[in-house]
DNA sequence: CGGATATTTGCATACGAATGCAGATCCCAA
DNA sequence: TTGGGATCTGCATTCGTATGCAAATATCCG
C-alpha cells in the first residue's frame, strides 16, 4: 500500500550498525551501549522507522493482541466496559481485537482468534454459549470471563456479587411494603441472571413471600417490554417489578408509564441492575444495583496481565461487591431499613 | 503459551505433500488439485491446523486488520456504529483493532497503528484533532473519516447531511412559533457541529430570525447540562433549544425539567441530533434529526473494501441524507409545514 | 498414440525482527 | 602494562507462510 517499508535493516545501514543492534535498541532490557542506542534512534527517527509488531510476534510468540468478545453493544453497560478495558490494556502495551459474536458463527470466532495469535481473551457478555467459553479455555490461552462464569472451566472470571445484589432488592421491596412482587429475567442460561434471581427469590422466601409473577426479557429491550405487558395483563398487576438489568428496566418503565398509564413509584416500584449512566438520568431515576464496573475492569486486566507475564494460566475467580443505588423509581422502606441496605454490599475473592 | 503450534509444515508431512501445497490449499484462487486439497484438509483437520494470520501478513503485506479510532463510547451513537462496523468488516474478512484516543497520546496512536500494519483506518469520532487525521492520511493507508471530514486531506469521509439537518430544525422551530431560539453547540472545531450550526443559523436568518442565545456543551453530558443552566439564567429563558446531539439533549432535558421545573414541550421545545435509541424511549421522546447510521456504515465499508482490494487510495466523500424524526419534545407547526419537513432529507454523493 | 498445452507440484527464497553464540571491545585493578 | 571480567556487537538462524520459477504430471486434439 505504501512505500514506507522502513525495516530495521535500513536503519542499521544508515546508523552503520548491524540489524541486531537496531533490534536490541527497541527491545527493553537488551544489551546496547548508550552510543549505539543513540545513533540507532537518530537514524530511526530520520527514516521514520517503527518496529513491525507482526514480525516481532512471530519470533517472540507474543502478538500483544487481546481478543475481546462481545455479543452486543446496545446495553450501555458494555460500551463503557469496552472503553475502559481498551484504555487499560493499551496502557499495558496491549491492543484490543474486537469480536462481535453472532449466534451463528461461534465456532469460526474461535478459529479467527487463534489465527490472529491473540495473547489473551476476554469474553464480555452475559449471554454467550458456554461452548464458546469452553473452546476458548481449551486453547491454553488465558481467558477471563467478564460478568459471567462457568464453573467447570479452566477460565478465570470476574463478576460482581449478584447473589447479594438480588437479596438487597428483595429486602428493599418487601420492607417497602410490596406484596405483589414480579421479576423480569434476562437470559435464563446466564450466570448473572441465575444469581440475581436466586438471591432475589431466596430472600423473598426468607421474608415470607413468594415471587408473585415472572417474565422473561432475554436481556433485550423489546423482550423486556413484552414481558412487562404480560406481567400486567389481567385484573391486577404487580406492585413492584425487579428487572434483571437496567437496559430492560427502561423498557419496562416505558410500558408501565406510557402504555399502562401507571406512575412510578406511586403505583409500581421498579428496580434495575447495573447502574448504567441512563439510570441516573432524569427520565428514569432508576433505583438499581450498581455493578462496580471500574473495579471489575481493573481486576480483569490484573488477572490477564499477570498470566501473560508469567506465561502461566491459573484460574482466578473475583467477585466484587455490589450495592444498592437508591433513586426514585422504587418506594422507600423506613429510614432504618434503608440505612441498612444502602451501605456497601458484601465482598469476596478467591 | 500453548503447545498447539501446528504449522503448515506439520500438515504437509502428515499429508505427504510439500508445505507449498498446504499454503495453496488455504489460499483462495491458488492452483491445487482436488485430491491434494482434500488430503491437506483432512490432515489439517486432524491436527487442528489454522493458518497463522501474522505470518501470512508478513509475506502478503495484508494484515486484515482495520484500525478503528474512537474517542469515547458513552454517547450511544458510537457503540452502535462500532457494533455494526465490526460485524460488517468481519463478514468481509477483516477484524477491528480498537483504539481509544486520548487527548494526550495522539501521536503514539498513529505509531501503534502502523506498528500493527493495519490495512485501513476508520476514524469514528466527531472530536479528534485534525492533526491525527492528517498523520493517518499521510501513511498512505486508506483512511475513512466517519461522521466528520477534513477538506484538505486525502482521506475519504462519510457523513450525513448536517447542513440540511440544521435547516430542518430551524424551520421546524420557527414555524412552530418560537421566537427565543437557542443552540447548544458540541465541539466547536468539529465539522458536524459547524455544519449543523451553519445550516441552523442560515435557515433562521432566511426566516427572519437570529439565534437568541448560544451555549457550548463540547459533546459531553456535563458540559451540556451546564450550558443549559447558563442558557436559562436571567429573567427570561429560551422557548426552544436545539442541541447539537442527542447525548447532550438528554442532559439539557434533565436540567430543564428537573432543575428548572419547566415542561417539555409546553414551556420549552427541545430538539436533538442523531436519533440514538434513547431518543425514542419514553423518558425523553426526543424530536431529533436521524443520522442514517446503517447506511453510513455500509458506505464506509464499501469505500474501505474497494480501496483495499484495488490497492489504490482514492478520496471519496459520501454525504447521506438525514431527516427529521418527530416525537414529542418539540411543539409542532401546522400540519402542512410538518408534512413538508418530515419527508426524507436531501442526499448527495461525490 | 504422439506431441503440445494446461495444470500441479516442489524447491528455494523472502517477509522483518529477535536471539544464542562467539568474538570484539571496554573497564578497572594490580 | 597486562590480565580478567563485564559489556557490546555482529553473524547466522529462526518464526510460519506465500510465491516465482522450473520440473513433473495431467489433459487434450488430431
């Protein structure tokens, strides 16, 4: 494409040194004298030389590429994660190779990643076949599952404490006096949904209630809207709805307010999960459970970089604390209860 | 990392052919007989062989990597673009190498891209120093500026008709009877903002009005909120606000409704730009100008792929039509005017 | 069936940089 | 001044694949 193929040889010639000297100049920790280093750098600058990462990758076996798999980017949680992840990895000298998964071509996806010789893999999506996760883990490349986990796999995972998150919501709603509490699930086979729901229903039970009704939104906006409609069909609807993530909660809010003409929270309390930026916007003021996105990213990068540098794959499981963010989409319990809920959630790491 | 270094040589040995034969089997359009192709494929399958893209890239000079530069992902317009762009490029056999730009390290960015030998570059962000754009263009690699343009550069660009978009909004607001019309600008040095504002003020002038007041939001949520506050400071505020993009318009809406206690559109009309998904949500119902994101992506990929395949860099400038999306955040003009505005916008390509 | 194309095949080399090894150079102390 | 160790340097090879070229084989037509 361009004639700008300046090689280390060219630089060597201009600097009157060997190609090795050039290579060493650009290899941190290699043995070069200050004088030759400077001559090389001068020559490199003059020619506009930049080491070819691909060639380097062939020799060293390290491409500095991290594959990031994502299923969709319309739920704002993921773009933000992607941005931070990318920034952080860049700072560590890695670049993100983006893979958008399709339900159809998941096998090809793994092949592609391997073809690009990626050094590590981050699977960032609650919904993604565990087959895909398994295939990735089998490659022997460090894999971090972000916001999901698969127990039997040699892949690390970073999640937040979804179980506790679900519990907190149950307590909030029950203590606020709700008696017809419904839940809109995300993808049923996702670990995030399972844990949030498990914590939620367990705590409901502990407080002497049962789930009044249940819908399935599949983590999609439209799915959640439909689930909300179904939930309210019939003579009497729920007086509180816990939705498995914020993205779906917005859809539920729209149905509740605009289609059903009900008020939030006077007629119905609504609680989401994630605390994406929109949850704080005036149009929704969504009470929700905050996933500590930044910490999750930090942990992900830490795990990944550690394994890359040590060249050893070790399974880590990080579970970061999550906590309630009280806004005004849900009726409030008495002040004392509220105080006990709004504190930071529980933590845990193994 | 893994012992899975299956090379074409290994496959060749197992299949009793030369390494060349293996290579040719995996090179579309190369000369191999059906029999050897099958033997090679069988052996490859048995060993789990996958061609090493990096090695291939060294020889062929094509990495199949497309650098996508993005400045931020919190404005929903970009994640969606990124998702579609990535999907589309994947289908064409390319992968997206993601670069998050930092105001600080823009020079490094170009170096990094070149080091990875990317085949093409998409700069997807309204705000990004034109120096960066210039550097990219100078590399001789095909560059497409997405949603922005820089006249003097040999870089292609894909935008929507921001000039006409601005005009439409002006006409809408004036015909609806507004007399104190304000504008909240994005980044002042961005072509999107310039064009939207130019079209807007030109049309205002044509209709006998002047901009009543102007603020600057810098395409950030917080910046726009502050701009909105400033706009309404004083005895009398604007009766209509055009905001340079939806993302900022949401911030303005929050300020107008929650902080100032005004109603939209009864007290103030609000119009955004982009038509991101949230604009259609019940919490905002934002009247806005739709940028044809999908078409813009299609065009971007078309331009890019064409140049990659022909190995020639030719400057293309695509300007796709945009049109008003009427929701309920802005007061409506009479039906006849409305009909004349709501039609599809104008188009143009060069 | 013979000769002449057309198609396959393998050989050898190239892509650009990293690195083990051995020789060269340097530094410092005796 | 000399010896010994530490530091540099260049040579040659390597990573995994693509490709020009010439040899080998297959195909076709009269």
